C-alpha cells in the first residue's frame, strides 16, 4: 500500500546543491488558529507560523507545541513539515531511534520531542526555530509549566473553573458563516463545550459521534444522543468504517507513525470534509487538566520520593500492555532485545524528571507528553483539513488556573463533573457513558467485515513477506485460523485489535526501507 495520503502537507524544504539553494514548499505559513487571551494582552491558541526571507527561516509556535510539526537538519539541508514522510523524501535519515521506540511500544505515545527516526524531531513547545547560513538554532520558552500552587479552596476552584471556561468559549465563538461541528462523546470534555456553547447562544450545527469498532459497545453514541437531544441540537452518528485495514494504514501515515489508534478519526474526518464543516471544537486537555486522568496516589508518592525508576515501571505497565504474553509473541527476539524494557525505563526517567517540581507532576507529565504528542495528532493531523479546530481547554487562563491547583483536588476524579454540574445545574441529571458496559452482542457484528479486514491485511503482507523483520511471521497464522474456525465470533472479533501493532510495525519498516533505497539510489547517481 502507498504510504501517502491525498491531502497536502504544510512544508518548507531547503536543500543546498553545488552552491545553490533550492526551496520546496511554502515560504510563509500560518497554521492553526489564534485568539486574544483573557487579559487581551497575548495571542493564544494552537498555531505555528514560519517565514523565509531569502536568507533566514524562522518558525514560531504556540506555547504548548500542540500543532504537530517536525524538522530535520543535515549537511546544509533543512526541512520542516507536518509530514514526516516529506522529510524522509528530502534526505532525513531513516535510522530509527531505539530508545524512543522502546518507550512508544510500551507506553503508547512518544515522549519529549521524539519520533521513530533519530534524525527527525517534533517542534518543541513555545519554540523559536531558525535556520540561517547552514546553522540551526532551536530555542524554547515553555512558560506553560507552573511551579506555584494556588491556595484557593476546592469549592471556589470549581466555581472559578466554570467561569473561566465559559469566558474562553466566548472568545472562540464562530461567525455567522461558519458551519460548526462538535465531536460529542458520552464523557465530560465535549459535553462541557456543548453546554458552554449553548449558554453563549451558539449551538453547533451538528454534534457528531463515530461508532466504535466491534466488539466495543456503542453506549458512547447512545449517551451523546441523549445529551444532544436535551440541548435541542442535531446529532449525527457516523458508522464505523467497513474497511478497517484501510483506515489503520491511513491513520498511521496521517499521525506520522506516532500513534497506534484510534482509527475511527478517519471516517470522522471523511464525514466532516464531505459535509464541509468549517469549524470544530475539540476537548483536548479537559480530562488531564480537570478530571485527573492517570492520576493516582501511588504515582504522586513515587514522584514526591524521587523513585522515578518505579514510577517509570508503573507507567509502562499501565500503557499498551506490551509485556503481556501475546505481545511477546509479536516481536522476534532480536527486536525485543533491541527495543528492550530497560532502555525504555532509562529514557522515560529522563522525561519524568523534567516535571518533578510541578504542583501536580503526574498531570504535567501526561499533558506535555501524552496530550501533546498523542491526543493532538488526530485533531490537527486529520480533522484540521480544511476545518479549523479550536481547543477551549488550552485557553491560557483556563490552563494556568488548573495547573496551579493542588493534586489533592483531582485525586478522586470528580472535579470536572462537579464543575459542570455547578455551572450548568439544569443538565446535571444527564447520564455519562458507562465504561464498564458489556461488549456488543455477537449477533450485531457484521461478519463480512472480518474476512475483508483479513483479506486486505494479508494482501498487504504478501509482497513484504520476505522483508518482514520487526514482527514474527508466524504470528499471522493464528488470526487466520481463529476467524475461520470461530463460528460463534467469540474470539474472532478481537483479531483486528491484535493486528493493529503488527500492521503499524510492518508499515514503519516498509517506509524505512523505501527511503533507504531512495537515498542510496540518489547517492549512486
């Protein structure tokens, strides 16, 4: 399968050849969105700007580094792009970053500015990146990491949060000409946005929920419909794609091999593009900043006592479950040794140490790594073409307020719920998604989708069969037998999820091999 996607990336490539400077891409770019901050003195938002004046290239981005951009510099060549493949095509080395991948496989996201490739880095938060006369200069002012703790009571904090969030929505209201979509789940983040838009008298044109792939239950869509109906706004349910393999491989490319799912963002993006929505609101950051996602007392204690080895172990164990038996069956022994657990722990410890002095170091680590490097990829890597994606939880006053509150306010994971109920009491009765709900009944699973998924997967694998080295080839035999013999669909519906990581690894290897061969061909001319 071709590793490209039909959409255009944002890029600037500078190559030096025989004393000449060759430019490919946009010499100026303004990506994302900017709005006035609450104090009216700054510009906030999710954005990145760059300009090339013929001698000097300079890039600036938002203080969170949320908009996904990547860069490389090598032997007088330089490039920045929203697509890692652009950089590989233009000379970036295909050498893999073993420590970065060791963490990614177990944790489920890259940390810091890592990518799968050692020569390519993510543009840091609050960055001023310049290239002039063959010299790269990267300076960061990450002023979003707070080291002070607020003394405000929890009760007052709940009320203040509601006021600040409503004000942030007021600064991001759409124009009359905007066609507005709100991806709505059964949880809190998107619901809070919907309530705030309603209070500002500007409901979205539609709330959209994508159905999960089986066997995961679709209570999310049912609860979202109840919420939308209570607000009197249109609710659209987008069916899960019938070509899951196609979505998986597209998703890997569009997220620059920095994520392993969920691929349901692909049909969501297709629907948004088809219906020509121009503005989207995304709940990024809400769960981490105000609901205490991934926060536990044990993790706080490990941070406080400086036991980062044990904290790294705890985080890795809660990641993708990669150390389980079935996962070990995926990787050959040589790859397990290359991307080993101890390498992951050592690399992860370095990043954990950067957040140790925060009032809530667990939250800070999760936000600056999982939120920035994983959760931001679908909204601005997939949905933001051509729509603008707005992120109200990242408004400066909202973010600064929440990150200064003590961790004890969030340890029971009820802070966000309390804030929503306090500020919008008329909707406090509406239910939330039950994440413990049983899976989809097997009678409702479309059997034809499993053979299609397997057919597409193995059709992709056959040409790559002899070159596969990141995955055990023997791993692909049991899924076939399971789908053929499991008449009652008790186990077969789990096969696509088991193949997600192998597909990712083979696609990564294919991409690496493609551009190794390309670079060697150029050098041989």
